[in-house]
C-alpha cells in the first residue's frame, strides 16, 4: 500500500482541484492506497463538504478514508523557491514533503510552485549520490508512443557527465513509470553523426556508448514529434535543461497556433477538440522530480482534477515500482 | 541592377529546379536584373531547351538574356564542406561564389550542399571584422508576422559576445530583407527575467542592454509560435546554433505530425492544404548566410522552382538594400 501526500493548497485551482482529484481517486484506487490531503484542515473540510453535498452515500462513506494533515501556511505561486524551505516551514508543501523524510508517507504530489517544490524536495528528501540537482522529465505526445524528454528545465548549464545522468534517470523513469522494456535512449543533437553537437553533447555521446544503456545515438529535433528516428522508436530524449525548456514551451504553444489557423480554414471545434484531447499533457500525469531520494511529483499549476489524479497515479506507480531505489542503483553503475 | 549567380547544379532537383526558377524570374524581374546560371553549359542548355520547348515566343526571347557561366564540376550533397573549397575548385558553387570576389556578380544563390556553401562563402568572400563564423537565419511562420531565428545551425557553442553579434546580424536582416522598422530583438531563454538562462545567455542579456538595438529582453519558447511576447511583437529571436537547429527541425516536423492526427479526426486534405501553404517556408525564400562580405543565399536542398525563385528575390533585396554593407557598419558599433 502506497501512502500519497497530496498538496491541497497547491495550484491555480486549489483547494477545489486537489480535493476533487482525491474524490476521483477514491473510486479508482479504493482502499488499496492511502491518500493524505495536506493543508489547512478547515479549508479542506469545507471543500469536502461542498463537493460531497450532492454525492452518493458510498462516496461520502469512502471520503472518511481520506487522511487530513494540518499545515497552516501556503506557498504562493509567486514565492521564491527558498520560501518553501526556510520562510514557511509549516506550509503544505514543506509539511507534505517532510512526511516522507519522517517515514510517514511514500510520495508527494503538488500542482503548486514548481521552484519551491524542487528546492524543498532537494533539501528535505536529499539527492542520490553523484547528483548536484534533480532533473525534470516531460512526456511529449508524438505521432507514435509518448517520448520522455529530460532535463526540461532544472539544469540550464550541463556537463557531459550530467547528460549521462539524465540518460540514466530517463531510462529508469521510462521503464518504471511508462512500462517501456529496455528503453531506447537518444541524445539530442544537430545531426546523427557522433561528431555533431556542442562540446558537452559530443563528449556525452562517447560516454553513453559505454554506459550500459540502450543508447541509440544522436537524435534530432525532427525525431521528437515523429517519436522515432531511422533506427527505430525513441523512448527517452536527453538534452540540457535550457534546450529542453525551450522545446517544451515551444511545443505547448505551437499546437494552439496551428489550431487557430485551422479554424480559419473551416476546421470545426469538434474536430480540433478531439485532437487537443489526444495531445493533452494531463493524460500523462505529473512529472516526477528525478534524482531525489523519494517521490515528488510536479503537476502543472493549471492542472485540472483529472490531471492531478493522474499525478497521484504516477506517484503510486513510482512507489510500487521502487523507482527511486532503481535510480540509486542505476546512478551507481 | 543586381547580378545574381544561381547554382544550376545545386539541390535535390537540379538542374531542372534552378533552371525553372530562372525562367519564372524572367517574368518577374524583366531586364531589371541579370541572372547568371552557373554550371555545366551543355547540361544547362539542354534543360533550357526542354523547358522552353512549349513556351511562348516571348519567354524564349527573354531566355536569351540569361548568362551561362561554365563550371565543369559539381559539389555533391554528400561531399564534405572542404571539398568545395579545395577539392573541386571548378565546381558551380566555387565558381559562382568567386564571381563576387572578382567583382563580376553581386549575389550567389544555391540549393546545394549547405556546409560546402558556408565553407566556400567564408573562404572566398571572407567575413566581416570580428566574426569567427557566419550565422544562418531562418524565418519561422508564426500566428502573426514571420520571426527571424538565428543562429539556426552554424555555431553550436556560442559565447555571449557571439549572441550579441547574432542580434546585430538579425537586426540588419529583419530591416533590410523583411522591411521591419526598428526590429524588436528578443533573446531566447527559459524565463523573461534577466537572471534566467545559461551562463552565455545571462551575460548576453546584459551586453544587449547597451548594444543600441531595440532589445526587448528575454523571450521564451512559447513566444516564437505566437510571434509575440507580453511586451509586443517579436521580429528577431537570438539563440545559439544548437538550440536554433533543434527548434527548426522540431518545427518542420511537428506540423506534419499534427496534420496526420487531424486527418484521423476527419479534417480534409483541402483544409490542410491551405494551411500547409500558409506555413510554407519556401514563401520566405532562402536564408542569407549572415556575416560574409557579400551575399550568399542558402536554399533548402528540396527547394521547388518557386522556393529557389524566392531565394533569388531575397538575394536581390540583399543587394539593393546594401545588407552586407549595413552588417559591416552594425558590427563595428
């Protein structure tokens, strides 16, 4: 049984969205796992009452299984990362993460301030040996299977050794969370030849050849939307956090731009609606902060209840698959 | 009157496409400019005969104005860049570029081997003071006006000073070729705050504040498809050649992927056809190799006659606007 702490105060639509996510989850996970709602008890209770007002008796009954963990403070979306660590020690974020450090929880999920969650996770859960910062992986929808891209923002200046660490983190994530066997790991570059790329990428290419991973060589920007290169499907794309962040934000923006153009061409909202759904990042749940000793799942600030629910399910998979343990083993190789 | 040398042997569809482009241009530019077809004379003459077989007499007459410049060798798409410089001194690429160095031509346009064109242009035209390599700019279609992104591939490891040079090159290109007044120049980063970015970007931000350009600060990946950030429209986006190349290839691939998904949703080929046209890079002509003393326009290897024609028109604009001269002035600031 996994115990998942959910930040009830985090995200643009908190506390309504996290509380709604918890109620959705009661259906899906039954009593197999324990949900811990972290935040202001009175606020959470009030939300529960409101949302349960018209609910069937079975859900009201199930909701009694939710654990509420008091945390009087709230980290705002505009707070600096250090606030969560030092300025608000009783925030839902800090209290929720510390539960793991104290052995009272197995995973933490939040749609709140990402920088603060990274800082608090790093300080209170600590990092696996050899890492200087955690990495954020993002799942990109493609023409084929979704592809894991990392780092997508935490590390902007990366050495070759760090790129190799991302490859190891991505390997474990793709295997444990996405269920890919022997994940194909590509290194993002400007050409497929090993001598193409900037200095860090060229060195990383050589290191990856001996890293014991299913390294398929360099991949290019065009291979990501395709989900494959000429050597086959891609599961993981490794890049520095600067390139990954630029790509992620570009991707999030290019689809709406194209849809806008399409509607001028007479494409209907219904036709686009189905496509938006198939590109929906929320389906893939939150992004685990990779490299911390424990499980910390980052959800988008705009997350819907469905998206937060999927973040919690990703957290459960991370706990059950022993992802953090496997990351420790993989980094020691 | 501009004299434009067109590589008749360069590109996947040579010599048919460049020769067809020249015939299209005879209509558009009349006798205002001089076209020079560079390549194997016999091959060019044969192509002209074939394409003019069913042409109206006026076009056959106009075609006599085309100058043919003999160049017996051909740089293949698979040749290494050095081949054009040292291995094939009588190739259409080398001969075409050298015409400028000899004062017999004003611009060179090719859809051939890009690396070879860069190398030959750098060696035979030389670079403006202070540059170590030329830059490639690419025009990205956006929801608003097209945006110039540079460097998009020539320089993978960039210093802050080089990013500032790209800003100067992009400023002149946007003004002289795209006709933008006082172009808005953004620096690609992972957040709009000046302290966001990798080391080179953070330093470049500070340098750009005093560069005498219309620097609008950092822009993010999402701002490119939008063509604007919250401070207004964007004309130029500055980034290192690694990030620019990854983005360009990603962009070229993501639209077809989305169109493929759309067609599964019942969107018709006609609806998509119009959109493909509005996203067509060919409309914007070739990309000038920025920083060389002269004009060297790079067209995509797959260029259609229409695309090569637009490359030549870009070359004419570069000559008439004195782009290279303005670049020299701007780099000296």
